[in-house]
C-alpha cells in the first residue's frame, strides 16, 4: 500500500510539472504569435517555444514512466 501511495504521489508531482510547462508554453506562444516572421526576435521566441515544448515532452515521458 505504501508503494502505491508513493507512486501516486510521483504521478501527481509529474502532472503538476506538465501543467506548469503548459502554462509557460501558452505565455511564450502568445508573445511569439505577435512577432514578425523571420526577425531576430521571432527566431529567439521560436527557440524559447521549442525549448518549452521539449520540456513538456520530457515531463510527459517522466509522468508516463512513473505510472507504469
């Protein structure tokens, strides 16, 4: 029973991280979509959005692994 509770806590923690990443992605995307395509600012914002997506994927995979 303790192991199940520990696993549930781990999954809950990972889900919270995914939710946090989604919030970060949303705010970065909002800033990105108003920029002019191809500018330095646009490229930098694209890089930040891509990093946020990668973090989200990593956190999602951790949550999936914790639920196994």
